[in-house]
């Protein structure tokens, strides 16, 4: 198959990060690549406004995946990219956030290279960075968080429970991608590991978009908060003292607003 693909391959595949959702957070390189694309294979988490920067009348192919609901299996996506490289000059595989962080870019990159297809990874702003900037807090701080962990709420064969066993949250910012459906297990494992039930946690739905929703609580309250507010995916979890810093900054903003408001 490799030699057959090489004989008819004429295109290049770009594995592009779309950022966390806000089109203004697209990198310049991602924007340039999208504007020259002949066909775009896009994920579930790519916002319509970002798709809108592409040229008119090109092929747009939805290959979205969410937990338990796949429009295409990963092997099928790989095959589609390989086939597209034989038909188009510029093929874009568009992924939410940064493709190198829980984006399966390694699987797609390897399958393309194995077929002798030219490909390039274009970095995107990961959702964690987008959330921090959007809400106005750092991911690290000398007084709150000296370490940062990026974790996935699930793995290839189910819930990623091992990641949270014996995990000490003190002095860390813990970012959990795709963790909403695993929140019960995450809370249970963190409490079992000896973390205080007062450990701060925030959950952000639709990060950086106009529909962004932010909820804060702790390990004791977050499950009921999620249920009461009907929080839905896509959502990202932020765990640790940096959430307390965020709340302190929000209080400062409110104090400043009340001082500056006209009588």
C-alpha cells in the first residue's frame, strides 16, 4: 500500500490546533494554514466561528468524537487523511486546543508518515492556557502552585482512575481534560489520597466562548454544583490553590468596581 500511496500522493497534511474556541486565540500559522486548505477534517470541539475563516466552497468533513459517541473511529480518520492526501494539495486536520495534548496527534502523524505522506503539526493554544487568560489567573504562582499537571479524565480503555490515585494536590495546579463524566471517581480518589474536602476546584464549560460558564467549589461540593447547574461537556477542571487565587482576584475586581462606580 505504501508504494501505491507514494505514486499518487500530491498533497501535504497539516495537523492543526484550533485553540480553546475563541477565533482570536488562533495562532497566525494556524490561520494561514486554514486559509489555504483545500479540505478540512474537523473535530467536535472546533467552534463554527473558527471554521468560518476557511475559504468558501472547500470540503469540510466532520470527524468529531466525544466520549461514547464517535462519528468516525480513529483508524477511519487515519484512512480518510491518507486518501485526501492523494486528492488535494493542502489537507487540514483541525483539532480543538493543542493537537499534542490529548489530541491523538501521535497516532495520525505516525500513520501518515508510514504511508510516506508529508505532514506537519501546527501548535495551538491549549484549553488550560486559554481558560487561565480568559478568567485572569496564572497556572503557576510562587505562593500557590509550583507544579502543574495536565491529566485526562479517561483513557483508551475507560476511566483514567490511576492518574488520581495517591495524588497530592498541595502546591499543584491540576488541569483535567475530559473529566466531567468522571467527576465522581476523581473526587473519590483525591479524597482517598488524603486531600482535604476543602480543596478548591473550578469547572469551566465552553471555555473562552461567549457561552462560557464558570463554577467554583471544593471536593465536598463540586458534584452537587455540577448537577444543580446542569454543567455539560465540553468542560475542563482546575483543581488546587490557584482556584483560591482566582476567587481572591474576583473579589478585588468587585471591590474596585464598587469604588469606581459613580454614586
